[in-house]
């Protein structure tokens, strides 16, 4: 069995408006910083199509792992280094960076970009005071995925609303390491946007929160203890290499008879 806990949407930000308005009087180079997820790699395949229509524009891609990208992009934009013209970041950064005037509002994306067609929740997440500061590249949600054949073999039935206790118990019952069968597949690499995206989503289920109304950290509370204990229990039902798995690994891994859990990305 597996769980697909998708988190945070990717977004093209800031100087993305340059893509439609690069000056024709001189050669322009656009440097784009992006994460090395599958969707972003596929986006790069459209480069030739864009440059064919805009021969005076050169596109340079800087493709990095999630943790490295966040560090480099945050440092660059905070220090006004100007290394990147277009950035892919998430809903966490958009409102903070927009209020610091690190991003420009996307007021003129062209008549062929239907802002009204964006899902309201996604549009709100990348807007500040009613102004759009990011063009959403994709949105994500959470769902449960499981192997029906393995569930039947183990005599398990997936309830309509499974609890985390049920998930842990099922993962343990499905695990047969001697046969190369692992009960769950999830993100294990440390880092924000890596396993912390999963842990934050899990913590909501237990009523945990990062801070209280006075901004006091809440990580020593029972709700967080239950969250972390559950995560550790799940890791015990996973392959040892899971500790290095990042956002795209479970979705692309050859799990064989191992139930798959594509985690947040």
C-alpha cells in the first residue's frame, strides 16, 4: 500500500514577464533557476520552440536539487545579486518575498494567459493584496495510493478514511524484507521541501502546529511527538535507501512488489 502526499506548487516568478517582452534591439540572456523535478525538466524541452520565436533571446538554465536551489535563490534575491531572471519557488516564499519587494507583480501576462482560469486556491496562494506574483506551473494535492493485490494477500481492507495508525499497521503487515517487499515508500531525505514537506502535512493530521499565537515553538508538544513517532515507525517499514530519497525518487523508483508512496514535492 502507499500514500501519495503531494505538497506545495512550483511557480515561475519575478522576471517571468521578460519572457514575453524581451527587447529586440540587442541579444538578451535569461537565466532561469529551477528544481530538477520531472515537470521542470520537461519544461526545458520547450526552449528551442521559444528561442525560434524569439531569436534575440538566449535562455540559460540552472537546474539544481531542491535544497541547493532554495539556498542559492534565497541568497541571491536577498542580497540583490541578480544572478537569476526567472525563478521557480513555492507558495511559502511568494507572500514573504512579495512583501519585501523582491518580486514584481505579473500584471501583464498577455491576452493568451487566462488568469481567471487558475484554480482560486492556487491563485490566492501566489497572490498578495489581490496581485499575482507567480505564474503557477503546477498544483498538488494529497491522496492515498495502495497495492490492491498486496492488500488482498495480507487480508487488509482500505477504509474510506484511513488513519495514520492504520497506515503504519498496514505497512508493517505488508513488509517482508527477506522477499524484498517493503510496506511503504516515502520521502526520507532531510530538508525543507524534502521530508519536512511530508512531516508538515502529517502534523496537520495530529493537530500539531509550528508556533502558537505568541510565536512560541510547539515542537515539544504531544502532537509533534506523535507525528515524529509515526514517521519513524513508517521508515522502519521502508527500504534502507529511503533516507536518501527526495521528491522525485519514489515516483520514478523501480519498486517491484513494494507499495509506492510518491511523497510531497
